[in-house]
C-alpha cells in the first residue's frame, strides 16, 4: 500500500473502530444509555411521583437512538407516560402533588377518572413488561443498566 493510500485509510479505519463515527445503532444507543444513567437513577430513587416526568426528555432521546428491535418497547413505555403527562397538564395538576386518595382541590370526578385511567396504563403489565425488557436489553447489549 502506498503512503498516500495509507494516509487516507488510517483515519478511516480508526473512525470505523470508534463508536463515535460508527453507523452501529447499538453503539449510539449504548452511548445514550451511559449519558442518561445518572439522571434516570436519580428519578428512580426519588420519592417524588413527578420525577418520572423530569426524565421524559431522556427517555425520548433513548427512544430516538434505540435500535429497531426495541422501539416497540420504548413506545409501550413512552406512550402511556406522555398520555398521563398530557392529562395532568390538561387539568392543571402538578404530578408531584397528585394523590389518588386525596386529589388536589379543583380536580373534579371527570378529571380524576381521566388521570386514574392514564395512571393505570403507566402501571399496566404491558408497560412494566416493556420497561423490564428495556432494562434487560441495556444490560445484555450495552453491558450496563439504564439507571445507576
């Protein structure tokens, strides 16, 4: 190989070996997992019921970076979370202040029913199973959990 070809080939080979310039969706996704681990861990450990909405942007980013084989799982997690967020916003309810046993003043029966229905979807077996699959995928493919 001539020096000119070697000079062109060396950076290309280095780029292909580095995850930053790879077209591998797993590598990009795993990098996003590592970027968001700390904030996802804080939200998971939080006693604040609204903490999950604080990390929706991180979840959305992970969903956009996700390889095709797990996009359905991300949809199963994110669709109910966004729906609950929308219902809470529609009724002017702070997610951190909502309690099913003692809803905030001004939340009528219709609003309460809509909020409770959306919350049930977030806690549904489908959503919980999808989240477990995403956690397992991060461990299996990225070698690290979604949150720390």
